[in-house]
C-alpha cells in the first residue's frame, strides 16, 4: 500500500488447544464497534475530520478504497488484518464476502451535542 491505509500489528497473540486470544491493542479508544456486513454490501464513502479509525477483521474479507485529493488506493483485507485510516481520508468498503470486523476510534464519532464526525464530499 502506498500510505493512505496503514497496516498495524496486534499487540499479542496466543494459541493453544483451547483456542486463541488476540490482543488487538491495550491503548484507550473513545469508541469501539463490532460490524457484521453481508457480502455485496457497500459501506462508508465518508471521512472523519477528527477521528482516526482502526479496523480488525475477524472473519471474511473487505475491499477498502481510500481517496485523498487525487490519490486513490485500494486494498483487500482478510481475517486477522489490522489497519488504520487517518482523518480526512475518504474511505469506502465493498464486502467481498460476509465479514465481521471490530472498528475502533481514538475519539468518539458522535459528539456530545449530537452531531457526528462523519462527512461526505
């Protein structure tokens, strides 16, 4: 990837005969969501002015397209991938198959006055 989407590493992973534990991060987040999206659905096509968004793909796959100015990048993320999208980067998601992701924001998208840090072009 050229740089608009940043791949991240999880903090810790452990697996044995019982299953696995993946510590995505031990940092504080202002908001955490779990998304289930069906294959063929599009989400996003917006940007955040303040919030940095982090995604961890639990299962399935998603094609992420990002745009900043004239720069457009696309990348597919699958189970176990962890990535970051910074503020002011328009991002859209095309779900290649049913997908479960954790979405985390460093600052809450919904502000105390009820407005949201979600903008379209």
